[in-house]
C-alpha cells in the first residue's frame, strides 16, 4: 500500500520560475466526483492522467489533509485517452514545473483551461512532521482546503470561484 504525505501551498510570487529544471504537460480527469467521495459513497478518488508521453490510473483515499493512501498504475496512453472521455466533470489541464529546494523536490502546478490563473505548489514528505525549507516564493498553506484538490477543480474549476474565494485561502 502506498501512502502519500503531501502539503499544498499557494505562491507569494513568481520567484520559483527561475529555478524550474523541468516542465511536464498534464491532462487528467476523474471517474467519480467530489460529491460521492465526500458523502462516503466512494472512499477514494479515481483519476486518469496523461503526463507527457505516459499515462496512469490513480486511486487516492478520501481524507483531506497531508496523509492519504495512494495507488498508481501505468496504463497505455490510448486507454487513458478513452477513459478521459468517460470522466465526470471537466478536464484538469496543467503544466507541472519541478523545482529543487534543498533536499526536497517541489511540484508547482500551473493550471490552464477552466482553472487558468491558479498556481499551487506541492511537496511530498517522508513523514507528516518532516521539516522542509520554505522558499521565499512560498505563500499560504492550503493542504486542508478541499477546493484546491484536483478532484474539486474538475467539478468546480477556478474560473467559477468568486473573487472572495480566490483571495481567502484560509476560509473554506
């Protein structure tokens, strides 16, 4: 069983751009939506992702916060394209920028399409209380804010958020 320990942050500025060492285009969709996961009818999100020239099928347990069960399996890109046609909600499109800061790799997702304008930084950790260097471009933490999860963005994209929602990362 895989465990993901991840923290999500908004960005304070574009200082991270100079440190990007790789950028990967991604398109992903979900075979279920946030409502069935939040209600408990399903206990995991089911994601299909095309990442560059590869594709995966991913399952993540439903709890919010930094620690979740995660299972990911490679699938043929042609299968992923077919599965994306079956997904509920919208397609989540983004470019993932990789930035090394100290001992950690930051994944900075710059969203396009219906989520254009949203940029979120994520860091995966070995354990929930692991210390990490906070780069100067790092903004407020939004790990516990469901609306920033890709599953939520597929159903209610950033383009539909009110100005208050966009400016109040600490209010859910």
